[in-house]
C-alpha cells in the first residue's frame, strides 16, 4: 500500500476518533453545567451521542476495511497483457 493511502486512512480514522471524543466531552460538560440536573445531566445528555458515536465507529470500521481492500487490490493487480 503506498504511503499516501496509508496516511489518508490514518488521518481519516484519527480525525473521526478525535471528533467523537470532542462531541462527547462537550455534551458531558453541558450536562454538568445545567443547574437543574447537575450530575444526572452529565450522564443523560451525552447518552444519545454515545450511541451515535458507536454507529460512527462501526461505519468507520467498514469504510476503513473497504478502502484498505481497494488499495491493496490496486497495489497487487497484475495486467497480463491479454485481451
């Protein structure tokens, strides 16, 4: 696999992991800052985003596997010259 394709897969996966953690942290912070719900809000408010993050993780794993398969297939493709 060429270095550029490995780098793009690495950057894509790292950026998605970072974004998922950032959204969860922001929602947890918002839940804690609400005066009415306090600690309960810190658990309940980010809960839908945890499930969304889980869905995104499965989707990213699928895309990562698919792109890796395509890149490896292109790297080992042989053209025999037969028509």
